[in-house]
């Protein structure tokens, strides 16, 4: 993404009350994401998936995020 990375996007999104509970899945091709960055994204309530990714994984995570939002 130009101008902002995934963590920056999450902080901006979560800074607005109306967007605090929007389900987010981050799909990255960066295989060098370190543990602290992964933990930070999880702390911001995002699922992180790594490429290559199968459509079944996208569907599964989408379902999971929607279920989580309903409860």
C-alpha cells in the first residue's frame, strides 16, 4: 500500500469509534514480518494471512471474522 503499511492502516482505522469493530484481515507477501509486528496486528484485532494463499483460506477467515463480529 502506498504511504502506509498494514499496522499504520489499522491504527488509523481503529482510531475512529465507528470503525473499532470492523473485521480486518491482512494478506501480506512479506514473509519477514517479525513476531512483535504480528502481535501488534493481533492486538489491533486483525487476522494476518501470508501469501501464497488459497481461496479456501480467505473464505474461512472471512467466515470467522463475521462470526466473531456477530457475537
